[in-house]
C-alpha cells in the first residue's frame, strides 16, 4: 500500500435515522432497518508540522495529540474528546500493524447534523458519524486508495465500543455504508470481549463476526418518506437501560416484544423489497405497537404525546408512522402512499407544532468530497 500525496482531504459522512427494530437489535440475530440521511459531518485532514485536532461542535481548537504505546492522547481535560481519541487510536494502530508510517497531521471536525441556528439536536447520530469520518480520513490520508467500507465499519465499531461500552452499531453502519440497510448487530459485549482477548487489531479484523450482518435495501419511488421533529431531544441511554431491565424483571414480556419486533421488521423489509406498500405500512404499525407495549411494561413513555399525534396523523392520511430511535422525543418517521398524502401530512404536522425536516435517504456512506 502507498500513501496519497500530502494535499488536504475532506471526508463527508451522513447522519442516520432508525426506521424499525429499535431495542430488539441489541439482542443477537434481531434485525433493524436504518438509513443514512442527507445531513453531514465533515472531517478535514492535512499534513502538518504538529499533530493537531479541532472539534468545532465543542469549540475546541488546535488541541495537540500524540500516539505513543498504542494510544492516542488528545491534550484536553474535556471528556467529550474521548470518542474521537478512541477512533484515532484504532486507526493509528491499524496503520502501525500494517507497517504504514504515521505522518504528522492536523484534523478538523465540523457538523451540520444539529440545527445551526439553535443547536437543537435531531437525533441523527453525531458521535458515530464523527468516528466513521475520523477513521476514514486518517486511513485515506495515509493510503493510496479509499479504504474499504467494511474495514472502516469494523474499526469504527471497535472504537465506538471502546469509548461507549454498548450500543448496536447501527448508526456506525449507516454512516459507513449509506442508503437504507437491513442490519443485525455485532453485539457489543461479544466485541468488547474479543478486543480484550485479541493480540492485535488485525487479529480481531480477521475473526468471523458471527452476529453481524448488513444488507442494502432499496426504497421505491412510490413510497414517500416524511420525517417530523418533536422539538425535544431524547435521553437514549436511560431509555435503553429501562427496557433491558425487562430481560430479568419480566422475561416473558421481553421475549414477546422481541418476537413482535422481529415479525414487524421483517414484514416492513419484505414490503420494501417487493414494493408492497400494504406490507410496509403494516410492518411500521406493528413495530409501533410493539414499542408502545414494551414501554408500558417498563413503565417508560417511549411514545410521547407529540409522537403519538405525529403517528396518528400519518394514519389519517393513509400511511403509517412510528418513533425513530429509542423514543422519548427526537423524530418520528412516516411512510406515505403518495406525494399528495405526504404534503398533507407535513401541513397537519405544522399545525400541531411538529417540524417537518427536509431529510431524505442518502445513498452514500463516508466519502471524499
């Protein structure tokens, strides 16, 4: 492998929205539908006399960093640099293990995943997109060719689990591969264990990842997607913890949820593959119902009053909708049978204080621009 020239390089990475299969995807062999969207983070990298990194979102500029003894250290007391630090560490370890000399570079991370004017969060997965962008930028800066997306995904999954400790990795997949994906998680606990036992990053990359699966899915032009923002962000971590407690406190109810979710997601995915809007609609409605039920079992409001309004309005106009992601706020996602019904839905949302977002599925993952 040969290095590229020392010119500046900018990597664009899409954000994500979950479509169907939330929570259940944290269990082995359960499917989730996720899509990349046309909002982006950008990572710019260039040869530099000093190792520097700037994170625009956190107003952190020209932080010095070093790579010693298999660890990148960013010289900052701000804990928010941790997930970037882990991404840089994994990328640098990969280069070192492949005998690719690490050059000094500066890197800048910018984001338009949140609202520029207010800073309000839409739940588009910024940390995962940043991790994917940082790894892609470092590899592409040092290698002759664009890194294989499957390699980027694995490295990003490793660094995300190291930094966060949990999560499905679906947001990482959407930002890496783009488009709409049928995704099954690598299982964070499995990956964490394998990382601790492996002698190198390369050993971990060459392993079979038995739970992980990703498959692209096409969306027909006949199906119209609407995204509505509730005006309030969700606290994903707390919600996930409450639902997962049902594993032990109410195992029968939890298993029933997993079965309902899987059936709904497969109906939705089959509907997409066969351009069958009835199946798409039914799958979304069934997944919505499964999430509402499991939320009640956990004494947790996943579907807020605003999300309920968002979903009910979609059904009034002949479509179906549900929360996107863990719930408790953020966005809802609707599938509508026509452009006219989508337009009417957007207007009805506005009248209820729900903000339609100009988000569309984005076909590409991380790429140089």
